């Protein structure tokens, strides 16, 4: 489904700020996988997502999605088949446009590409309203309201809906609940579980919460220094504890995990 072979990325090469963010990383993601990804700051998690989404081109290696080589496909073209949510709830929506207009943009881009003269029909609006009602936030009755008036949790839920209104080939979730209060984060996480399961969406999710990384989805990766140091699924993952993850991290890197944010989240 998603096949990454030996990708590397170095920023500011040849300068005192040179930083290798991805180092010969390979990863195979099967159709329907829901993979959680953990790692310290600087491990390469967001850089990996940027490489997949096309924010930049990798220095070497290849990225194939659904049998199509997208290594040098521009970001705007990848966005038609790759959905993405960021940690910041303000990203992913246009605040001065209404809820309906935001949904329309996402729907037309994903379902009809750059087709000229595309329009939203009455049937489309009814579909928007139906999907909004499933969020359980009353947004179906506020379709004419500017998105900038919504709370962070409502905007993140709307962004999730926009990214999955037309189910993408791949959904990238980059700590998409980290900026929300605990109750709202749990609500958005439940919506995520439900939508991913309902539409059988292949999903990669970055999280700093190690317990959450073992509970969600069917597979867990741990990253360090731009490559994958742990990849577990199936029975091996079912029996794992947070302490097991810490020990595996030390075995794979030769050092203790010292990320306070991850350790204190347990």
C-alpha cells in the first residue's frame, strides 16, 4: 500500500547547521494498517510525514503509494489522496470561510480534482450535514458560521472530517489531539477511531503517549535518529507494556529514553 525504500533527508548540508533528519529509512505499510508512531523530539517523526506528504523531496530513496511512485510528485497533487492533521487545530481550515465552504473545498479537491466549474449540489450539502451530525458537536446546525468562531476541538474535528470526507488512501495524524484539553482530546480520538474503522482507512498516527501507542491500531513503531528502531504488531504487541517499550528503546539505541513529555504522559 505504502512502500518507503531507503529514504534519507539532510537539511542545510555542508553548513554548521547540517542535520540528518531521516537516515536510510524503509517502511512497508499494508492496506488497512493503523500504525502508531512514538519517539523523542528530533527522532524524525514529523519529517517522515513531511516526506510522505511531499512538503519536500527526499535526498535519496523512493516512496510508493497504492502502486504509484510519488517520490517526486508535488505536495498539492499528493493531497488529493493523502489526508493530514497537525497538532495545531488552527491548521487545515480557512477561518474566514464557513463550515460549508471549508467542507466544499476539501470535497471538491479530493473527489473531483481540479475539474473546472465544479459545484456543490443540494445532495452534497445534505451529505455534509449528515457527516457533521456524526461528530456530535451540533455543527450541522452551524454550516453558515465562519470556522474561526469554533473552539479548537471543534476545528480539529472538522479538519478530521474534511480529511476523510472522501476516504483518502492514507491518513497522517501528527499528534492531532496534543493541543486539546483531555476531555476534548478523548472525543476527537474516539471520532478518529470510528472514522478510520468505518472507512477502513490506512492510517499513521504520531503520539507522545506510550500507553496510547500500544492501545490504538494494530502496529507500533518507535523512531530514533531518523530511523525505525522498533516495529511490533500482532501477539508480540498485544502483550507489551510501557516498560517493555522503554527496554526495547534502550536495546535498539543503546541509551535510555529521556523525553520527559513521553515519560510523564503515562
